[in-house]
């Protein structure tokens, strides 16, 4: 007979014997794939460095920015106008900064808020010009009055924008601030700066969050108002050296003003350091009298704090 009575069982036995082998092979492949997909554990931060070392690392980088810091800036986000309406902002233009508070930002709009804006500052005065459109105006003030409660609400204050760049050395005990108190987390060394209020209370003025991993620089800045609320928050990212081997500066900065529900994102490129002679600096950062003349609405925000002038007595 051609039939083989044991052929069926032998095939069935062969399949049963192969099944465990296939299962083992599948398990091995799966293990390899899963092993390849497991992310590497995050790099542990080194033990907290002494406070003086944390400050020195930031300052060693930022003190190299000892000439004019220049960049091209794109600024986009939402601001609120005098009437509390949200305004979309989309502008770009050149940025220039030199210590201690020489600042120039000339922005042209892609749409949204008027035709553009100019923000500036020198040792004595600061200003904001909105150029064209229904919001056209020029506002300015004097640094000597900046601590007055009714003046601190100046929109887009240049001194705060300078602080948000993260290019200045950490403040230390100056300008009414006390030496910082340090609080460490797994990611940051938080430096908390205190000051005494007018009524003698100890209040938090500002906070700097310093990376505990390279590049060991400023990642977040919180500036507080007289009531202790967050007046402005800056988040700094994408640190890159200037010119290949120069100091590191942030290429992206996210700004928010929680009370005004306003926020902006700054992107900086074409960053460089420029050595200008004093006359050139004076010209770029001078108070813009010609720009004032082009505006119908001009306001000195702190004029009521100026000392009244009296005519000289007749001889």
C-alpha cells in the first residue's frame, strides 16, 4: 500500500517541535528591538557647586561681552494696548546693546501693531516709539525716576529687555539688592535676590535659574513687582558661541508679562561683537530728537516727578 499510516503524525510532531524554536527566535528579536528603543537615562547633574563658583561661571562668560553686542532680532507674540486689547506683534530689525544700559532696537512690522517700533535707552533716559498707525506715539522717561510706583509700568521697558538677554554679569549686592540666597534643584541653581521695601519689609526682587549642567548659564529670569508678583519672566534657550569661540548667548528668548497676559518670543541671529569708538556709540544710543519730532503724541511718563524749576530772582 502506498499510504503511510504514520506520515500525518510525523508532520504534526515536526510542527510542534518547530513552534518553540520560532517562539524563541521571536523573543530574541523583540528583545533586541526593545533594547534599541529604550532611551538613555538623563545625565545626572554634578553635585551642587559652591555659590561663588555658580556666579563666577556665569560672570566669566558674560564679562567677555565687553563691547557692543549686535544681532538681528525677530519678535513675535501678543501685547496689550492702553485699552486692554490684545494686539498681535510680528516685527524684526537690528538690536544693539552696550553696558550698562545702552540699548537700541529698531523694529519693522510684518503686520499687526502699527508700522513698527523703536525701543531705546542710554545712561539717563529710555524711550519707546510706535511708528505709524492708530497707536502712533512716543513715550519716554528718566532712569532716576524708574523706581517710582506709577512709572514702573512703562511698556516694554528697555532695562527689562536688557536683563532678559542674559548677557550681563549677575548683579551681586548692588542697586539695593542683597547677596543672593541659593536654592538647588535637580536641574537648576536658583539664585534669589532680596531687597528691603520702602516700609522695611524684606521682599523678593528677582530670581535667576542657572543650569546645573553645561553650559552652566542662565535659563530663566523672574523679575517681581513691589507686591511680589511676577512682573516679567524670561526663558532663555539655544545657547551658541558668538563667532565660533566667543562668549555664549541665547538665540531664543521667551518673554511673558503674566499680569498683562502678554507674551513675546525673540529669535536672534547674525550675532556679533563690535568695537565702536565713543563718538559712534554716542550717535547710535543718543536720545532721538528727530524721531520725537515725527510724532504728534509725545509723553514724558515721569514728568510729574521732575523737580519744579523756578525762575532766577531779579538781581
